[in-house]
């Protein structure tokens, strides 16, 4: 399969990307996956369970056992291109929104945000931009070669688990988004809760507080990117969900500048920024037919409408006691003290 995909890549005319991943994915599956290759490595790692979800401690972070082998392959075999953009986040912190925005700005040459045939009007953002863990866990990384440049990909891995070719090669750009941890817990609970039998909101809350929720400890996750963004602001952009809610246009401009695709004066005058913001807005995305039906995701197919719940800041107040909120705030304050990072 890898050879076939590579051969197809070699014969495919290079178009200007990004193009939706779904449009190049022929649905083929490889004969062998990294799961078999790295099963010994996985079984040797410390293990925890959150309901039926098996988590393994890999290089300091609790990853779903399913994604560890793919992560190893990603670390060892990923070949970045200079204009790749990797979108990173802890789960439920604004991934879907960032994917939509990044795709909309990067593809605006071929697809103006107002055009009726825009890919984001027929595809969920997760079907436009591949999820690295899914692609590598499925042994489907050759499909990434089929994507014309610039490629957009996303990951939930912390910065320290990205391949060295990405972090020290100075090669591609990384955009990170995170959000207030209390709202993250609430969003996780609504999203993952239905597929994790017997899991209570308190269980989810405790797993985040003790650092064992998927891709956690979340504060370490956030700090890996925060420090990288301070050290390499030209290579790592750090965004907060709440800032995007407060001023989406300003943050879309930041995103385009960082991606080396700033809006021209003509685009500004024509209202392109507002058009991108509107296309990717919560209400517009939630209202699209494609996002009301079907599923996205290879390992677990999540109902597309579950990616669009409330889209606000502060919903934690409807789910947590003041004591729980204070406990998580104290943890965040303690972990982020002296780093310059706050969520106020
Ligand atoms: P993922 O990690 O599974 O991809 P992710 O997109 O990070 O999920 O998180 C979903 C959250 O982003 C949801 O938040 P909520 O549960 O607090 O409501 C979802 O509503 C929100 N979201 C999705 N799309 C948008 C959007 N276009 N604008 C604002 N918020 C959004």
C-alpha cells in the first residue's frame, strides 16, 4: 500500500494545496499497521484505564494505547516539508475551529471564503485536515505524500513528542490552541462521556486533575508549546480559545501572518477577514448540513454534530461546584507560575 501510494504521489501533478484530505483519501487500508510492529513496546509501558479507554504512559504523557505505535512511527519516519503547518491542541480546546480557520485562510486563493463550493461547506473540518495520530496508527502515512503543499495536519501530541525533524529542524510551522482547563473538562465530558460506560463527570474531572486524562498532564502539554512559542515565535504560534472568541478577526490576522500568508490590502478592503471569520463561525459550522449528520474520525467515528456543542467560554459554571473550579484553577496557577502564562 505504501509503495502504491508513493507511486501514485509521483505520478500525481502537484497542485497548490491545501486540498481536503478526504478528497485524496481513496479509503484503502494497509496490510500491516504499526500496532503489530510495536506491540511489545506498548505492553511494557505503565497502564491506566479510564472506563474502557486504555492509556499508556509514553515519554511523560498518557496516550491512548491505540495511538502509541502510530506516535512512534510519526516520531521516527515523518518527513516534514518546509511549508507544512501542524495544528496542535489538547483535546476539546478548539481543534475543530482552528482546523476550519487554518484551512480557510490557506486555501483562500483557490476557494474564496464566500464561494458556494467551498470545501468547508461540504466537509467537516476534520475531513479537510488529517489527524496525525489516526493516519500513523492506521499505517496510512503514505497518504500524506499525496497532499500537495502546503500541507495542513493536526495532532494532540505535546511539543516534546513531535518528531525531532519538526522541533529542531526549524522546518515547518506549528500553531497551538488551548483553553481554560475548566471548560476543557466540561467539553471532554460531553464528548467522550457517551462512549465511556460508567464514567461520571467527577471521574473525568479527577482524571484531568491527576494528569492521567488522554494526552495529559494537560498543564505539561500546554507548557511544552508555551515554552516553544517563547523560544521560537517564528515557528510556534500560541493561541487561546477565549482570545479567539473575544476577537476572532485579530487572531485570524495573526494566524495568516504566522503562516506567511497575510491578507493583502485588497483582501482587507474586500472584507476577506470577516468572510473567513463568518465561514468558520460556530453558528455557521453547526448549521451546515454536513455537520449535522455522519461521523468523522478513523479510530473512533464521532458524530459530526458532537464537535459543535456550545462554543462559549465559562460553561464550567453550569457543571462544577465552586470548590472543583477553585481546585483546578489552583492547579493551573501553581503549574503556570513564573511562566508568564495566564488564562484570565
Ligand atoms: P477535538 O479535540 O475533539 O477536535 P475540539 O474542536 O478541540 O474537539 O473541541 C470542541 C469544542 O470547540 C466544543 O466546545 P464546547 O464543548 O465547550 O462547546 C465546540 O463547541 C467548540 N467549537 C467547535 N467549533 C467551533 C467554532 N467554529 N467556534 C467556536 N467553538 C467551536
